[in-house]
């Protein structure tokens, strides 16, 4: 991270510096909440977690070379500096907001109900053809993860691509205040987090509040095929730029050639040009991701050749439409998370895999509230409509997936309460020219199932 002194840090988070005044002008090298990631001159933030209190690690991290710690507790007469704050979590956010304001960098903020991470990966891949890009790693997209990502911005970075995830009303405001995006991207307004946000209108209101703290001269880029986003009216009169599969969107595609698991070829249309590119990851949702990448690249002054190279260089990451060629079948590893939109898209991709036989291993989807039974049932019916050969449903909520698949006409449908009970049945799906989709919400821990299948 760029230069930040202990005196500056104390002021930014309204803390009280405790210790030798000689250290006040010393600069921290990094910020960490994990004691294992402390290096020389780190600022350690003692977060109280559900199971572990970071305060218990303060003596250890100071011994390991940390310069200072943020603490909610009076540490008494210690021989190292610390900054006393009322809340380490709030101090972390205040400090990240202060640090972001000091940076001369373009920020792309990404949110949406489905596809935030895959869209972030695509946009980062495109922008990396022209700029030095920092992107959100893993799922560091919440009130703790976003600040830590911001602190990783270095002087050499020119663009930061930041994923912003919310699940409750009020979650977006602190994230937007930290990120201060120059470009705001919303992928869609779906059904994720309905349990907490009530309706899709509630989801739209919360996610679109990202624009409240953006650069007034920045760009708003929305999915124009989403009914809620298409009719969006901003509070400040800013007009979104739309991308989508329909020709009414300024950024759209024509002449689509779907090649099963080998991806998609398409002609991309911008307001001023056309170009062709190959998206190596299959699925129509990846076309949307690529279009978002085109629109962002266009907003940040890239040319068609640069954008096309970025699209074509994208590679999948584990758990997100990642293809694994196992000994006996092809695994479509899309198990990082799931909601009705993303699961339906994955089933659609499976059905068009080009393989002789298809199997869907589907688990519970979380945070759907009262819609949960119907949503799971609909996924079973989706398997039937797409003529999936075998359906294995796992989890209590997934009983409805199995019921929907059976009532829809699927002949080979089985339900299991957990992964362990289902393993032998899933392994038996192996066969010549078979594609197996594995998808569920993160809490189902399906990556373990993918690992077992990969070794079979």
C-alpha cells in the first residue's frame, strides 16, 4: 500500500494513539486482520469474529514485526504502540475510505444478484490488456473484504476492479463510500437475498445505491435485458449505458455461434464499431459478462483489438463454470454458489454441452425465503425441460428439485440428504461422453464433492 503514517491512521479512524510518540511518523507496509499474514510494519486490526477474537493475537503479531495494532481494548502498559478505537470493524472501513481518497486510480464497482465474480474476472481480463489492474480476490467483497482489497492497491496500479456484495438493507452504502467508483456495473436483479431484501424492487434499490458515491463524471453500465434495470431511473438523472443480447442495447452481439463446452463465437457491436471474439467459457451468461467487459473497456478508452484480446484470454476459476476433464467424464464445476438464475443458466449450459449424456448434481439454494420451495421445484422442472438424463438432488431444500424433475418427466431422479450419502450414486454417473454439472449454494460445501469426482 501507499504511504500512511500512524498519526494519519489515528486521525482517519478517530482513534487514540497509545505508545511512544517517536513512532507516529512511521509508515505501515500493509493492513491485516489475519495474524498469519502479518509482515514487517503491518497494521494489525483486531477484529472480533464469531469464534476468534483478534485481540488475543496482538502480542503475537507485534512480536512478529507488526508496527501497530488497532484495538477496542485498553492494553495497559505495553512496550509497543497501538491505536484505541471504539470499533475495529468501523475503523477498518473508515481507514479504507481515507486511503481510497488518497489514490489517483480508476475504480470499477460491480454488483448484482448473479454473476458478480465471473463478470469481475472478465472485466479485469479485458482491462489488463491496457492497464495495470488490481481485482477483488476470492469473495473479499463485503465490509471486511472490500477494505482489505483497497489496501492492496499500490502506486503501480491504474485500475481497480472491485466486487461489492450485499445481503441486507444498508450494506451497500459503506461499500460505495469506500470504493467511490468511476464506473458502476450491475449485472442483473434476481432473487438472491430475497429472504432479507423482500422483493426484487428492494434488491434494485439497495444495489443501485452504489451510484450514490460514484464519480459524478463516471459511467453507469447496466444489463439492458433485465426488466428492473431496463426501467431504472436514477435519482440524479444519470442515464445508464446498456448492454445485452437485444439489438436495442448500445452494446450487443450478433451472429452468435455456440460451440457447446468449447464456448461461444460472436460479433460484438458497440455504438461506433464491430469486432469478433471467442469466449472460451460456455454459457449465454458469459456473453453478458463479455458485453459488460466491452462496455467498461469502451468507457475507459480501450480499442477493439485490446478488448477482444482480453475477452479471449479469460480462463475459468474453480467453482465458477470451470471445466474439469476427469478420467470418465467432464465435470462442469459451478459449485461456488447458487440461486435460481444461475442454476437455470448452468442447467441450460449442461444441456448444450454437446455430450451424449448429461447429469445434474444439484444442492440447496439459500436465502430465498418463502420462495424457496417453488424455486427449487422450478429447477427440477428446468432439468426436465432441458431433457437432462440424470438428476441427483442433495439437501433438504433440494427435495423439491427432485420432485419437480420427476413430475416434469425425468426418468432418472434421486434425492439424498447429504453429500456423503450421494457420493456412490454420483460416482456411478461416469460413462463415455458424459457431462456432469455440480452446483449448489456455498453452504453445501460442494467443492469437496468436485474434488472427489475429479479423482474418481
